[in-house]
C-alpha cells in the first residue's frame, strides 16, 4: 500500500511576490530574495503540522529575441532561485512559461500555465492514493475542480492564503484555511521594520504543525 502523506503545492510566483511586497513595505529598498528563509517561514506558519513534501511551482523563463537582455537576466535569476529553494528543502517544479507581452510601448513578463501543472500533480497524487492531506498554496479559482475532487476522494484540503489577499471561494470550500500574516513573513528576513497590521479576515480553525524535509 502506498504511504499516504501531506503534500504542499505552492504557487511560486504569488508566494514570492507576496513576500517581496511585505518586505518592501517594511522599509527595505534593496530587497534580496536570497536572504529569505523560506523553509523557516513555512515551518513557523505550520507550527507542529507535519508536511512530508513541499513542492513549489515556477514558470520556466525562455529567451526572447526582442527582449534578449531582460530574458537572460530573468533566466539567471531563475537558476539562482532554484538552487536556493532546493538547498532549503523544496521540490522545485517548472510548469508553464514566462511570456513577454508588449503593452502601450512597454514589455512586461507574465507567467502562464503554473496552475495547470499544480492541478495535474494534485489530481495524480490523489488518484494514486499518495496523499491523505493536501495544502494548496494558490488562490487561483481555476483550481476549484481539484478542491472538489479532494472532497470526493476523502482527501483533506487545507488552503494556505495571504491575510491581505485571498480567495473567499477557496476559504468556503477548503476543509481548513491557514493565513500567512505579514509578521510571519517579516521575521524571516533580516532588518525589517514594523508596519501597520493588516486587515483581519475570517478564517476556519487554524491548526499548525511542522514540516519535514523529505
């Protein structure tokens, strides 16, 4: 019989963006992602909850001739981030791509397809009986069908959300919601300053346990 475990499925772009927002709001002008203790942060958030595997999903950066310099910069950053996260204990998964978009004369880069990769892996793990509990670290409404499947399969689904920005539909349908507070984030980056508390939000009961590295 396959051992059932607790897996975390984390949307990398939204997770990393939220951390950067919090740190910059606390007076850090030269934010450096390599200084974040990601593993310490999630261990703190989950407290004594055991998480057997933590997967973070990030879109692959591809070179674009029209924005070659910026593309290469993003690719170097992606490689450094992958090394950092794997060193801290995460399973780093590339899914989807980062695409260049030209709007009003400016070129921006957007992630596409990460939610699909999360949905595919969560579905596979549930159908193969590999998980008894899943922690969804994404606020994408497109993942609601996977939440429904979890209920059908008797898999407990926990929604990991930012206090400042979360999906009310997922809060309503998940078995449990854990909110990651701004203070949680700030304590795992050096030399951050206090700021105004964020607006509280309603949540279901919050049980927090500890993550394992393997």
